[in-house]
């Protein structure tokens, strides 16, 4: 398949202007040509972008996609109440088929918002991988010990779970160690050993809350979660850490020394009152910062535009300096930095890169005057501005229609049935309703 995108404004963060006017050719799954002049060739499909924006798809580096079925399950509640009294009881009722349909719902939302690649961390991976493959979606899928118990030893679990994730051009694997407060030290060390022997990257929730940091320092002779994991050898290979909200300068130096990437998830962190990650301090340490949405149960949407706005603005207000963390830097976090962290050859519109491309309708009031599109994308852009999403050279979403081999109405119907079943005979209320006098 040979496709021409013509008359496009093309995002290029390597140049001062950030935008070039031109044409992009995609052959099969790869960007094969970028030119500012007309192309006189035969194409299977020609798409006139009409002066709108062509850019790389967003890379969402921290997701629990099947949590789409838990959207709004318990809002306005402290993290412990939200997780242990509401989320986990519902998750315990999810079947493999439930996870399959919930993953597909998330894929619809990702595509509509211009997200073309994710890092997935959940359970029942056979269902997740099946949904990803059927939809031709790109993901790095986490396997390993989670909050869910298993009837096999950890080494057997790792081997079995890794085998489920059949790697391809679209799917990679990562050892997902949920956290230091849900996985014991013996299992963490087993994961370190297994990944070292099998050349597998690692991911973990880290320093998300003050409680996590405080408990760790009490249990481990004053060591922070970062210092504790360093002693266990956790960072000695490619590692991605989620959240990283509560970190001191020594923690950040450790991450920098080991070339650890960070996935910041601002919507989730502020909704659960976990805090604001020290993004500017991370930048000063040269840490590769990426952006994640986290799960819908704590967000409650999969919208990179919202996350980009928050990364930029929360960074400014947290240190009372409006000049820090620019729109250009945030766009890089949402694209190229994420691709680097997950190990996929995407995140840029460049010859030889895989064709994960989105088109943004900038012929709208909130993009005028069209004098600083990088700023407009971060501070004014909306997920509804995306009108075409291509993954690996295939158009999966265009002008309100999905091309994933599944009727979206069937997905919606299945999700409603699942939600009704897992909450049946169980009354849940938002925190403010529980405490309403």
C-alpha cells in the first residue's frame, strides 16, 4: 500500500519553526519520503490534508486500559478508599472476556484522541494481546507479578506470562513489577534476575504517594523507594518508572545515573491528590520524561491533550515560574520521548520511521491566529481535533469512523453489560455521598 499525504503542515520539533509545509509518503508500514515539492508518482491512496497538521501519533507510556469499564467507579475519594474499597473489588469480578472488551473500548478512545502506542499494565494478558492484535494497535505489554495472586511460583508465572506476549512489529513485552508495596522483595529480586538473563526491560509504579515513600523509609532503614530499588539492582537495565511524584534530588540523580525514563501522569496524580511530579528538576537532570494517562478509573479519560496541558501548567505553578517546561518540550515528551522509552521506532515524522501518523484539524477558532502552532497544540488543542489516526501504515480512525474490524456499538453494548454485572448487588457511592449529612 502506497499512500500520499499532500498539502500538509508537518510537525518537526528539530527546527526552530516546528512546522514545515510539504508532503509525506507512506509505503506499507514506513514513512518513505518527505518533500516540499510536488510528487509525480502513482499511489493507492491520496489524502489531501488541506493545510491541516500532520504529526506523529502520541505515545502513552502508562496505561491500565481495561479500567475503561471502571470509569467513574468512585470519584472524589482518597486513594486507599478508591483502590481497596472500590476498584479492586470490581476487578476481582472481571473475566478474560471482560478484559478483552474493555481493552477494545480503550483502543477506540486512544485512536479518537490520536494515541497510537501505549504501555499496558494489567492482568489477563491473553485477552489484552488478542484485542491488540485484532485491532492492529501498537503496545508494549507488561507481564509479571501484580496485585493479583497466582497459584504458581513467581519464576513459573514470569515464564508463562512472557510466552503469552508474542512479540511483533506492533507488540513488545516488558516486565511489569507493580510496586514495592504490592510485590515482596523476593519476587522483585526474581524479576530482576529473570529480566537480566532474558534481556527484558522493566517497569514499575514508583514514589507515587507520600505514604509509599514514608512506609519504605520506615521498613528499609531510611531508604527511599528509589534507593531501595537501586540496592536491589532494579535500574541496571532499561527501566521505565511511572509517576515519580515524591522524589528528592538524590532520587533524581539515581534515575539520571541509570538512564531511567519517567512516565508522568498528571491527571491521575492530581485527581487522587497524590501530588505534582518535579518535571523541571527532572529536566535539569537530563531524565527522559514521557507522559501517561494511567487508568480511566483515576483519570477519567485517555486524552493526551489534557495531559500535555497539565504537564506544562502544573510544572510552572509548582515552582512559581511561568518560563519553565515549554510547549515544544511537552510535545516531545508525548511523542519522541515516549517512543524512546518503549523502544519503538516511532514518535517522529522522518524517513524510515514507522508510520504512526495523526491529522489534526487546525481550521478551527482555537488555532487562530495560526502563528504558534506548537503553543496552540499544548495550551488550546483538544482530542476532538484529531480526524485521522494511522498505526503502522493502516488507517484505524477517520472522520468519526473506526476501522478495527469491530463494530463500536457492539463494544459499547458489551461494556454496559459488564459494568452492570460487576456492580450488581453492590452499592458504591462517591466519597462526598458517603459523607453527606
